[in-house]
C-alpha cells in the first residue's frame, strides 16, 4: 500500500520566485535610498568646503591687515585686492581638499572641487569677501 504524504518538504518553484522578487524589490528601494543619502552628503560636503574657503579668504585679509587697512575700510577707501592675493588666500583651502587651483576674473573666482564640480564664488566690489557661491551640480550655496 502506498503512503499518502499530505505534507511535502521544501518550497515550490513559485514560492521561491516570489521570495526572490520581493528581495529584489527591497534591494532596489535600498539602493535608491542609499544614492539619496550619498547625494545629500556630497551636497553638504560641497557647502561645507565653500564655507571653509569663504572663511579662509575673509580671515586672510582680517589677519594680515594693518591699522591703516581697517581705517581705509571704515572710511570706504580700501584698495581692491589683486588677483595674486585672492588666489593665494583661496588656493591652500581648495587644493588641500583635493580641488584644482582657482582662477580669478574681475570679482569671480572659479575652481574645481574634489568631486569634479565647478564652484563659482562672487566677491564683493573690493574683493575682500565672498558674497555668493554656486556649484555646477548643487546650485546656489547658502553662505550664512
């Protein structure tokens, strides 16, 4: 006489395919979330690097200025900063982070950061402070 096994051991092919499909969908969702986190962290790093460059540029002229520079600035007669001074004040911070050397045109400084994004800094009329910043990938960067 044959025994009738009501309960089979193991999984059917359909059950295995469904489980694999569910795992693939979850992996896809996790990958999308991971990419979002990485993109957000790169944007934060970009903004942080720009703020560091801004602070270093501004601090360079505060630290190296003598009393006559402060008097001239207070009187509104401060001389404009030349391109060599701007490049020198920004180059160390930019290249330290893995970026390229900055280029200066009029009141604009442009450089490439470690991620390959082009950063554009707008300087004040006397070229002593950074007023605006823009990243080619992340858009405008708040300088507060």
